[in-house]
């Protein structure tokens, strides 16, 4: 293997230049503020975890984990999501904290498989976990908060699709009892949105006409509250019916939140069926083929850390949202330029401190009077190739000094 050049970096990771960082921090700040207003407290966990604890408990398959050895030969992993690390904290440092717990986070995560097809191996997520509440109210809360968080991030046009793994589990157990391989094959097709493959699997199963039609009809179970009634007529299995009733309760709560315009029920969507235990959802932005948020209920995870508890949550795909939002969404303040020479240095730097204390972004530059910024064709002041929203003025010896206050700068 050839030695990498000094400017190269590993496949799947990227550098974030100032404009992208500004967008990322804008999203992080506004989304975490939104979550805080909903009562969620931010948590931070280590980038590295033990493979035998968090790595094994994670929803990420073993082949997708970045593994490394410490100096004692113990296998570590770079965190592949935030749910398992938070479950570890809830079961240890927060073991005396009463339920429900509302926790939020913004972190980078790592998945080796993301290197394929140009995807990133390191990316950012912003999300929440609601631990200790098994109700439909809790599931509806995280969906409503996901909608509010997307809006806070600057995403306005999107849809949230909600499903329930219990519906398919019950329906398949009713119609394909004892045929575990067939059930898993059909679930895998639905997980990959391979509806052609799903129909082919049904055709190869030698099912009776009514059963095949029943299983094919679920592909049309997408829409609003009416889907619940259709699904209840489709299956008499207790697990399937309980799952649909749970979604109906969620819909009623989401109506009270006033967010159902963003929501549709999709009973073919099951998420990672080895991880989620109940409601699961994904959110898609207009004109983007990848989900920008996903989440669901995972009631079996915390018992792996010794504190059994129901839990639900979601993660925004923050890195994808950075690529989605426009340039005007970064929230970057206009920068102020203060020029000075040796004679005016003290006054110039004092003026800069005052303006910064008022919340302005101020750049100071030593220059001569002849080097003052010039206006470009749009009227924007430019100095050394950089545009400034405001020019505080030049501080020098009398009579050439012109202060920012004299220019009425920045509402002063």
C-alpha cells in the first residue's frame, strides 16, 4: 500500500469548511434549543465505547462498526449511534433518576459501511431519547418533537411515515405460522423498500389466493387515519390489532398537537426489525431521496444494561440537513471591520471590545488610511477580498480618525 499524501484523508470522512460549520452549528443550536423547550436535557458520551457492552447492544450490525484495540488488548468501538451509549448512562450514572427521562444530544457517529457508494463514515446526528414511558402519548410526543426539530433546523417541506413492527409480526404469524424463513425474507424486502421483490417472494411461497391477496394488500396501507380501519379489517391477530390501536391513539394525540398534515401511516415501514419493538418512523424532505430523521420504540435495549425500561426516540440526520438547507439558513452575522494604525490602535481595540460585548462579530486590521475598504458593484464593502456587512471606520491620528459611533454603526 502506498503512503498517503500529506493532504489526503481516509475514505468516508470530510473536512468542514467555515460555511458548512456555520450551517452545522446553526442547526445544532436551534434544534437543541427546541428540544430544551420541550423539556429534554442534553447529554454527552465518549466517542469510544467497549465493544462487549455498547458495541454489542447497538442497533448497528457488527460489520458496520469501527473497532480498535487499546493498549491492554481490549476491543473498543467508535460509537455508531447514540441510543446504546445513552442506555448505558441511564442504567449507571442515572440509575437513581426517576422515569420518565428526557435526554437530547448532538454528536458525531461512525459506521464503516457508509464508506460504500460515496457515503460518509463519520456523520452528525441530533436527537432525543424518552425513557420510561410505554404509552402512545410518549410515541406521539417524539414524533411531534421530530417535526418541530425539522422546522427548527430549517426544513419546511417533509413527510413523516409511521409504522409498527407489531402489525407485520402479528399478520405474518397469522398467515405464515411456522414459516420463519419466509417471514424474515418478506420483512427484509419491506425494510429495503423492495416491493417487486416482496411480490416475487409471495409468488414463490405457494400461498392460497386469499392469503396472497391479503399479504399483498398491505402495500396499499398508506395514508391517514383511515388506514387504521382498513388494517383492523385485514387481520384478526391480537398483536396486529393491538399495534393498530396504538397507532390510532398516536394519531389522536398528533391531531391534538396539530401536526397530522406532516404525517402519514405506512404499515409497510418497519425500520430495523431486529431492533425496534413497536412504533417506528422516518421523515423525508421534499426533493431528497434519503430520510432526514428516523426513530421508534425500542423497549428491549435497556435490560441489556441491567435496568429494564421502555424507551422511544429519534435522530435527525444532521449532516444531510446541512446539505439540504439554503445558504441563508446559516444564521451567520454580518462582520464588522475596524481599521487602525499605530496611533489609533488603543482606541480601535477598545471600540472592538465594546462592539463584541454588544454581540457583534468584529475583525480588527492594522492598515493605513489609503487602504480603507472600497465598495463593490453591489455596494458591499470589501477589504482584501473579504466582504464586510459594516465598516466601523479607521482609527488613527487626528484629523483622519473616523469612529464607528460617529458613523451610527450597528444601531449604536
